[in-house]
C-alpha cells in the first residue's frame, strides 16, 4: 500500500450551523438566549473542536500531504487506494463517511473526549499521528466492519454502517408487506430498524429500552435490562410499534439476518415511503408502491484502524 494523501473529514459545529442559519454569531446568540438556552455551551464546543482540528492539521502536515473536506461533500468525493481517511468528529461522522471511502483505512479522532463517548473514535489529536505513520508503513491493525445493505428491485442500493430505517418519511404509519424465514405479513407500523452489530448500542437499543420499560411497568419486574446478542456478520431487525387489525398482523416483530437469509419488504405506500441510513434523512432511497427492498449484508466493509 502506497499512501500519497490523507483526506481529513470534518463536519460543521453546531455553532457554525447556527451562524449559517442566523447570518451572524450575535443573532444566533440572541435567539438561543431568548429561548432560555446556554449559548456558552455552543461556543465552548466550537472552541474545543477548532483547537483539536488545528492540532490534527499541523501534525498531519508533517507526515503526509492532505486536504480537508466537509461531510456534505463526502458522497461525491472520489476516494482511491492511495489515500487514507482521517475523520475528526462524533461517531456518526465515522459511520457516514465509512460508506463512501471505498474501503480505505479510516483513522477516527475524538476531538473532545469530555463531550463525546467515542465508541468509534479510538484516537485523540495527541496520539493519532502514530496511527497515520503505521498505515503509511503498512504496519497497522484493522477492524473490518460489514455494512447492512438495502437493494431495491430497480437496482438502487443503500449501505448502512449502523442501521437502516424502512418506513414513512413522516409520522404517519408505514404500510408494507414483510417476508422473513418463509413467513409473510402485511404491516402497519412506525417502520423497521435494521441494525448492524456496530450500531446495536444506538437506535436499536432505544427500541429495547422501550420494550423493557413497558414490560417492567406491566409485570412489576425488577430484573436487569437484557439486550439481544448477535455477531458482527449478522443484522438484527425490529419492527417499531406494529399495529394489529383485520388487515395487518404482528407476528414478525424481530429477527436475525445472516449471509444465508434476507429480509424482503414490499412497499404499500403510494407516497412518502423512504429508506435511510445511519440516522441521516438526506441519505435515502424513495420506497413507494412497487418497490421491493432486499435487506442483507453487503460485500463491502469499513476498515477502521485500531492500532
């Protein structure tokens, strides 16, 4: 592997987004404080990120040529095998970038360890440089993470690092026909979440938190929370708020998708049906009547540098 460039991927801070919305920092501050918010938190977060970004840029420039791109431009950027990606931001940025970098090594940097959990961010601005040098020397360790894939019958496809959502674009009920393990049902629900193992502590966990809370309320059960365990080469799907009626059923509520099994979903929604990935609603496929989605494990993998 011959690395010629490092691509530094970042996102706008909340403060930068507010300034874009309100034109000036002063107007943004007035709006937040008028509603009782603490504008200082936005400023501190921005300052910490800017400081970390500056340090990363300086360190990176002493090792390899590099360029910086915003998250919004990642889907259209042409990545190649002579590059490595340095992602600085929250876990969600790593998940989103991983889908587009074509399998090149990703070094994920936590810019503010006091603020972000950093499940996918093993490096800091102070120690990431060694990982960059190791990648250049081809002496590094990888964690290869499979993607979930939604493939439509018209050839379109969408990858997900953490999870896929299949349902309606608004808060109305999603209507679809679901087939899994030789069983088929028509559903009316709040949609389906399909999670990778990497995403199991995210959106999927909230579904089980809700289920556990309701069970505890009804049964007066004081047992500890339990979460399903599944492997890295498996997906777990869960139906959100399925509704039983004369026309719709609720027997298919959750399951494990493996390399040998797929989940099939046929849209029964004339309009506003969507499939989006990793919580980013702008990264979506239209999923309306006539569309059939095959949900499974993609051939591609994200390559996260761990040492």
